[in-house]
C-alpha cells in the first residue's frame, strides 16, 4: 500500500535546484502529510516516549534483548517492514512514511543506529536485489523482527574507499558454494544480527592473494554459516548501546544461491543503498536534533540565574534560534527530497524492475549527500549548544546532554565521511554537466557573460513577493555558486577533482543554496496557507531570515577562497569585484529575528514546527 496522496509534487531532476527556481506547490513539506501519515507519526512518537527513552539505561548497558525486544515491539506495529513488499510480510508503503517513522523514533541514538541498520542497509539490499527465493526466505523474518539484519562493507583499510576491499570469495569446484576470507570492521548490529549482507571480491581459484582484481560482489550470510566468526564488541566514544563488532571470514562457506545480485555488480548494491542510507541518516539527525533542542529549551526555562530564567537572556535565545533554524532547514530538505523520490517512483509502471527503482533513487544522489552533511552537522551544533546551555550539568553523565553530545559525533563519519560526501556533491554535479545530463555548463556560461557586463543600477521589483529579501539572497547565492564553479572549471578543467579544498568550498556553497531554497519554499507555502498569524508561519519566516543571512555570508566566504585559489593579480581583483557585486545585500535585523524564533520555541517548550 502507499500513503502518498500529494500532488503536484515535482520529481525535479537531481541537482536542478542549482539552475532552476521552484514554486512552493512543487515541493513536499511536513505540513503536507496526510491524516494517515500524521497518525503514524503520532504513534511512532508515543512509542519513542513510552518505550525507547525509558529503556535508555538498558540499551546503553547492552542488556540482553534490550534492542531486539524493542525491534520486535516495533515489528508488531508494522514499523520494521514499511519498505518491505506486502507479499513478503511487509507494508509496502512510500518513502515519506518510512522517513517519518525514522524521524519520530530517533530520540535515543544507540537504538536509532541499530534500528536504522535493521530497516535500512540491513534489509533494502535484499528488497531491491534479492531473488524471489531469497526474499521469501529472509524478508518475513526481518519484517517480523524475528531476525536482525546487518551490512558489512567496511574494512580496516577501506572505509570510505569502499572499492578497495580485500575480502575474497572463491567458487567451489562443484559450483555449490563460495568460500569467503577476510575481515570486516565496524559492523553495526554485528553482535546481534542473524543475517549479514557482506561484500567481497570474487577471484578465480588459484589466483593468489590479489583479491583487488576480482569481481566486487555481495553475499547473504547467516550468522550460523561455517567459518563466520563475530569479533568482540568495540568500546566506542558514543552510541555505546549499539552493537559494533568486526566479522572474521575464515574459509566461510556460503551457498552459491546466497550471492546477492550479479557477480561483479556489488558496487551497484553498495552505492545505491548508501544513497538511501544517507537520506535516512539525515532524517534520524533531524529527529535527534528536535529531541535535543527540546531538552535545551526546557532547561533554559527552568534554570534561574541573576534572578530570572536563562531563557530570557539574549545569548541563550541566540543559541536556541540558531539551532532551530538549522533544524528547520535540515527538516525541510529531508522531506523535500523524499517527496521528490516518491514522486519519481510514482511514475513507474506497476511491473517495474528493481533496477528502475534504483535509477529513480540514484537521480537524487547529490541531494542525499547534501542531507547527510547538513543534517549531521546540524545535529552536532544542537548537541554542542545543549551542553553549553546546561553548563556543568551538561558535562555530567547523569544528564542526557553528555550522551547526546557523544552520540552525535559518529554521524559525520559513517555512511561516508562528510569530507567524502562533499567530494561527491561537487564531483557528481560536474560529471553530470560534462556528460550533458545537467545543463550546468550553459548556466555557468550565461552567468559568466552576465557578470562581465557593466552593473545595472536598476532595482528589480519584487512584486510584493512573500520573503522577497530572502528570495533575492537565494538568487544571489545561486549566482555565486555558478560563478565560483565557472572560475574553478576554467582554471583547473578536468583536474578540478584533484583540488579537494576547492571542491569542498564549492560543495558548501551548493549545500547552502539547497538549504535556503528548501526553507524558503516551505515558509512561502506556509504563508500561502492562510494562517499568517499562527506561530508556525511566523517562526518559519523568521528562521528563513536567519538562514538567508548565514547563507550569503558563507557563500561569499567560500567563493573568496575559491577565487584566490584560481587567480591572482588583476584577474583576481576583477573576480573579487564581481563577487562583491553579487553578494551585495542589506542585512536583516538578525537580533530581532533571533528573539522572535526563540520566543516561539520558549512558549511552546519545543521546536516550533
């Protein structure tokens, strides 16, 4: 079944946000959830409050059955099987609903990590690439919570460099099974999982240790498989309640029927699943940040200093409003992206293949990387400010801030480090531009022609547009991104991919464009709802104003670094003059905006939307 009933959400081409302006009606926002989805969200939030949070001590202590018991309870509600087809014991629902559940359940990071591995990277490879026999055998067990799933890609020498794995697989002489050798590291759910999706390179018998010449492939390995050994639990800085173990493959015997997908095509499985993994990680970060911000707001209202609650102090209000604005942008981007994915999947015929599903999801690889970077860094900010608001209490284990702070750190590492994802963002866009899939190069040329002309002193009329100033800043940021990309492309040509600092700065500007546009479209959509006096509308407008001020400043700073790396002398001075023209804007009263956002948060004792 599917709960998606929103139209006309646009399945815009991936990366097109950098080139084309969208209308509010074309994007999905959390306010567009239908009644069934709202009920599901409420049920998930209630479960998180009633079941997950009270089990925190048991989860963190890795008490037997603490995590598995919660997974089984969620399975009884259907929450572990939302994306599993109905014929295999699942709910077969849309990606928006799946994201919504992840969002509302992500209040305890250790359990969120375990659950994410179970319903995401531990299950989706089988859903998308499994044979009918494999699906019939394993999916009902995963859907019911009887079995827990895990995903084993990383190795000691190949974390982000996934294609460099050394684990090998050799087909037996009679062709009945594979023999796998190697070691996998940092496997979430490793100590409790019953089924592992393991990646190795198929090599010819007698080819020696040169596994790097083999066919990158995926295998379904049961916990009881001969030769599979589960290593000791890792002692981690954060997410201590989630199981993280190495896997040792010592002549591990796996039936040939458990090869997942085609030999040599395992990279399709690994990377396509990671796209959804990044999106879901960002959604989980949104849920975690909302929970952490609620702690900060409530503490600030209760803590009295110098005769009044610290929530009345301007610098505390600035912390609250900054966190709320970043959360608002991350939330808006997440639901916008998953809405586009659902809209794209809705266009497929009923008899579509798994590969067609993957092609539609792969279209939004750049957005998924943007979400992963922005969402994880937004959560890190909120966690850090929670500790700061709580002061000494935030540094003590007895209170949740200390755990939230430690737990947040891992999100910038797994599902591809944020550095790797920044390279993906710029590299993916440039690659699509070069092969003609995205008209980025014509847009850059048009912009370069425009900026080399004498400046116009005519003021463009905004026509009374809602949030007109923020719209103008978005347009300027988009031009800055294209201008910086044009200068960098002219300077380095194909060698741009080797200039990681420039690539990262370009990625940061691109991220800011997507974040601000998503926030702006949502605020305008709320304003058009006719509820202009309601707190959500006012809060969204104020948060968008704060984001716009940050966006133009960050875009200008990043572009300055790029220009200085690409030119010198008179050419650099010319480029900087163009940048100053593009970045010229009248600053908003961010003090007033900050106080407005904080007031909404404090009155509601939570994030205001």
